[in-house]
């Protein structure tokens, strides 16, 4: 008879069985349960959980807020190793679930500290987002950081604040007061100076490609909430001239546009962005966490979060009354945030709010892509991938997976006695000259990435009209630049750009980019004499750099040499280290590096000044008033601080230039000329053939001198000219 290996349940099948166990610490009449990760050395020695430094933090917070808690770990046994999935599963079955099921504990909130606690409670390998709340095992579970994160990251106060906020929220019963109305009172709504709005959809994706539908829309005027399942009933809001408030508002605006609701007369206020520019900055700008942090709100989202978890991120089939109550809390807290946040950086905040109108239209317009060309490109790269894979298998064995970091590491260890720290391209590049297999693996990874991201990845999001509607986010990055996802249309690949064309037969794309934008900003900020003279004389700084560093007449500098000059300039203004410079430059020549590094003396002083201010005040500020305040200054922050002060105002300049061009094109009656993309220092309009020349002239005229626009909007007179290069192209591959 064939024997079967039957898995033993719980502790009997766990490799840690027999280790020293640390039992839970009970208390009389507890307010909550707190689950951490695994017993530490102090826990083992005392036989009590939460006895180390991290436990002291939790016990202190409990004492501070007068709370009693049952304390236990997701793993009961002590070990010097990290618990793997099998250990977590065994402890979950034998230890955690029975604790949660005890009658005296059922219904109590749970504060889950750290990754292992999260995985234990969710089951499997899913890692919960800190700040989220779920209803599982008959408990509301509040997920937050483990205190070790606070200690290991230099006692980061924001982490400690997050733990404390989630602890207080877990036992809170403080709900906002409001009145709910079943019917819309249009007159009252139109007379309200501020309205908050929030939509609930079946999916977090936009509706064009298998996306969501609007389930309901909620409004709040400061007293009454209104809910409707038919967004067309809100058509009257197109005449509303007050302030319409949302959280992560661009998502709602785009959905409204898709359903034919064009909210253009009102002012916009996004509370998610407001938090970043207010007196209450926070790393977690989600609405739910902000409500917990500022209003001690309970985790009212628990039931909705769990439904999404159990239904693959969809709200289809959700009980209407549950969703309605959830939406009411959302619109009330959004309104309260708008009322209570004190915007400390009004100029950049207002600019972002103005910009929302334009970017919402851009997302609605979408960017046209030639599907047939992309499909052809995808097939070509499939052949290339198969060819490289065949070459790799001949050198290894059939079934070898070059995309598996474990198999690649094992191959290098067994064949070459090399222990790779990782299998990233830059790591493998070091061995491509010596070992052909390394080059083949790098080639394979590059081909797979291109095909998966830019061919199949783009085709996944194409709608029926061959348009891509990316999820752009205003002020999504720390520098307040826009971010793009699903798909990313800002960081594309040169090989795919030829597929981006006009949607109009015979149409063209209007491409405009701000010439040497960041270098011009740095010239103004540093007042470096060489940079000021170069830009005010209308010279090309990359040609000038190569000419000066290598002693070649400017009129004899080639295209390739200009590119080298660009590398030298990057090193000069951003303070690139020697190793990085040599890798990019291709030759280890310290004389060239030193000449590049010291080419602009005032820029070096400027970088030092930014760093000095950062270290003294934990803050930096851009020339247009954007402020970054850091709880602590790390090496990463020091390394990136100068970039923040350059990239942020650069995008500000692009925004005001783009809005000026957009308004002028619409004022000229060129309504078929559509904004379709924005890339930090450039933008693209899609033009029908009859409008190309006029749109080009408008863009070129405005872009010829952007300095007056900058001075009008920011009150800053720039020391060098700012202008844009404008091109008419058939596809983006031409630029």
C-alpha cells in the first residue's frame, strides 16, 4: 500500500515545537487585544510578552491613555530565527485563533503590530497596509508599525504617532455629528460656499477598460449629507461656483467626467494634497488615517475593507445601507479636513488645485496608441526572448529560469564560486565581459521587461478607441511632480514611442519641452557667473561644457561630444560622486572629473547651503515657496534635498506654462486640440490636421518667453530666460 505523508496540525508539525514558549498576558476587563511578532530575549527570560524595549513603548502608551490590553505574539515560541510561513501557520492554528475565539475576548478590537502579526491575522502571505482596518475573526483589526521600526529608524516620531493613533482609534466611539437627508435640496446646496463630494465605485480602476461603475455619490454641505445612486442627478453642480472638496479628488473628477458631469465652474480643494501643504503634514495622507489622527475616528471602514479583501477589490454586491453609511463618514471627514487644515504654503497649494482641472481633462482625453504596431513589436520581442532563452538553456539546462533570482544565484555559486548579493542588471553587468551567461541573462531580463511593461503592459489598458487613460496623480511625488500609473505614461521606453500618434486621420502631435529647465533654475538659484552668462548669451551649456573641459572650439563640438558635455554638467550641478561619474563617463579620469566638479563654484556653494539649512532646521524651501519638513534627516534625505529644491519649482513652471497654452488654445476655439500627456518638463497636445498650425503658433508664441508668466504667478523675476522648444511630429519617437 502507498504511504502518504500526512501533515501534522499546529505545534506537532512545527519546526519550532519544543522551544521555550511565552504565554499571553491577560488582564481583567480588557479594552483591546494587542498582537506583536515573536518573543524577544527579555520575553523568554521573564516568561512574559512585551518585556523588551518595544514592549516598554506599548506598555507606556497603554498607561498614558488608561487602557488595559491582552498582550500576546503571533508566534508563541522564542527563537533567534525569523518565523517562516510554516511557523506562522502553525501558531495561527494552535495559538492565535483559539485566543481570538475566547468568549470573553470576542468583539474586542485588535491592534496588530508589524508584518508577522499582519500575515498571521490575514492568513497566507498578504501583508496589510499600515493604517488599514479589517473585520476578521469577529474582531476589528487595526494594523500599524511594530515599535522596532520606531527604534531602528532613529526614533522616528511619525512611526510612534502612527502606533498611538491606531491604538486610540481602536477603542474610540467618537463619530461625527450630521443630519442625513434622502432628497436633494438643490437651492441649499448651490448656496453652500463649501461642498464635499465622494463617489463609491465597483473598482479602483478607471471605467474605460473593464473598470468600475459608480455605485453612489455622496455630498455634504456642513450640516446635511445627501446620497444618490444616479450621478446624472447632480448635473446642477456644473453651475456651482463655490468650493468643491474631495480627498484624492482627481479620481472622483475623472469618474464624473466619464459620466458626463463636467465640474469646471467651481474651485477645487483636495484634502489629500492639503495635508501636504498644511500645518498638519503626515506621511500617511489617506482619509481614514487622517480622520483617526485628527478626530480620533474609529475604524469605520473595517467592513468595507474586508468586503474588498474577500471580493478581489470589488464592491459589487455590497449592501447599499452599509456603503451609504461609510460614504457619509467619508464626506463629513473630508469637509472637516477642509475646514480645519491651515494651508501654510498657499501658492503651491493653489497651483495644484488649479492644475486639477487640466489634468482631469487630460486623463479623460487619453493618449492614442497604434495597437497594431505595439502587437507587432510584442511579437518581435517574443521571438528575441525565445532566442536568448534557447541560448541560455544550451549553456545551462532545459528548464533553467533566468528570471528566477534563486536559480541565477545558485548557478553563479556552483559554476564560478561567486556569491551574488542580488541579480539586478547593474550587479550582473560586472560579470558580462568575463562570463557570457551573465550577458545572456541581462539581455533576457531586459527583453522580458520591455515586452511585459511597454507592449503587453500597454495593450492591457487600451480602450475600444485605442486610448490609454493613465492614473495621473497631482503632487503624487515628494517633489510635487505628477506621477503616472496603470499604465505609466511618463517613464516610457524609446523603442515604444513611435507607437504614440494622433487619433485624427492626418493629425499631428504638438510636443513642447522646457529648454534646459533645471539648469536654468540652478543658474537663478546659485547666481553662478558662468551659468548666468551662458544662458543670457543664448548658448548651449552642454557644448560649452565640453569645449571648456576638453579644450575644443564650440563650433567643432560633435553631437556625441555634446552628450559627454551633458554628463559633465550633470556631475557639476548635482554633485555626482567620482565612482558614479566614471561609470557613466566610461573612463576613470580624475582630471576630467575635477574640472567638471568645479566648473560652477556657486552651484557647489548652493548645494552646501541647502544641506546646512536642512541640518539646522530639518527643512528646506523652494524658490516658489514649497517647504519640506522632516522629522529626522537621514542620508537619503540629505542626498535628495537639493533635487527637491530643483524638481519642484521646475514642475511649477511647467504647470503655469501648460495652463497658459491650454487656455489660449481653447479661447481660439480649437476644441478638438486635446491635451494628452505631461512629462515633468514637457507636454503633448493631439491636433486634427486643420488645427495643427494655429495650435503650434499659440504654443510657440507663449513658450518663447515664459519669464513674464513666472513673475506674474510667483512674483519672482528670473535671472535667465526660460523658454520652450515646440515641435510638430507624427509620433513621439521623432523627439
